[in-house]
C-alpha cells in the first residue's frame, strides 16, 4: 500500500511539479477559457439574431423574410447535423490559417445554432398577450420585443444558456486536433513526455472543478430567479 501511494505521488510530481510543468497546465487552461468565452459571445450574438429573424418571419409574408428565415433554418440544420470536429477542421483548412481564430469561429458558429433554438423556444414560451399589450400601448414590434418579450424570455432560458456554456467549455477539448495548445492538448503532450497517464487525470480533474464551479453558479442563479418570481 505504501509503495502504491509512493508511486502515485511520484507520478503526480513528474506530471505537475517537475520542471514547472504546472505552468503548462495554466497556459492550457487559459487557452481553454479564452476559446470558450469568445465562442460563447459569438454564439449568443448569432443565436439572438437567428432567433429574432425566425420569430419575426413567422408573422411576415414577404419574400425577403421568408428567404431570411429559410437561410437561418438551413444554418441551424447543417450546424446541428454535422460533428463539431468536422466543422473545426473545415474552419482551419478552408477559412483560417491560425488555429486560435479557426477554433473561435468554429465553436462560435456551432454554439450559435444551439443558442438560437434555446432563445427561440424562450420567446415562444412568453404569452402572446404580452406582445399584444405592448402593441396596444403604442410600442412598435421591435420595441415590444426588446422591452417586453426578450427580458422575460432571457429570464426563462438563462439556465439553458448556462448549460450551453458548460457544454461549450468541454467541447473545446477537441481544439488540439488543429494543434491549439488547450488544456487537453497540453496534458496529452505531457503524457507523451512522461510516458504516464497522470497528466490526463490532472486535466480531467481541472475540467471537473470548472464544471462543478459553473454548475454551482447556475444553481445559485436559478434559486435567485425562483425567489424573484415568488416575490
């Protein structure tokens, strides 16, 4: 038992402390968080735009709105129907020469397709009477959406959006396919150097801590929203 514990500690030392290898984990973690944060911003921006276009087009009959809605529908179908790793490789080999830019674009576009459906569902969950009340007060359709419908929809979908960010954080682990040194790529490189599987367990532990932390934040947000609803 003591020998196993000594071996475990020695492997952990080799994977993290020896030659300041913990610095590489921090650099990989920074890359992972940067990719997730930037892609999330892009995804939310695209998601809001696509959701608004498809929602508005449902009440319009003009050819322009129908074409815009069809393009948005095609976008969500294609992105949600193809693997993220394929999208990442296409982004890197066709659109961008830099790995970081390719990752941000691919993850952002992918996230936007899912976020758009979340937001569209949130808008659809709002009682149509809310929009009618806004219009009866003299507000335009855009103002009614911005001032009345969207704030209520965001409140309803905030937990789902948080789940999307958590999923996006884990999806960035495939960035190493195009040689971006994220947390997973760093741990795999150290595995090749040390001939130990310990770096992979270290990376898994870091991901787990991040997800648990974000999940706890999400739970607090949900409790606060529930309290505001009761009040």
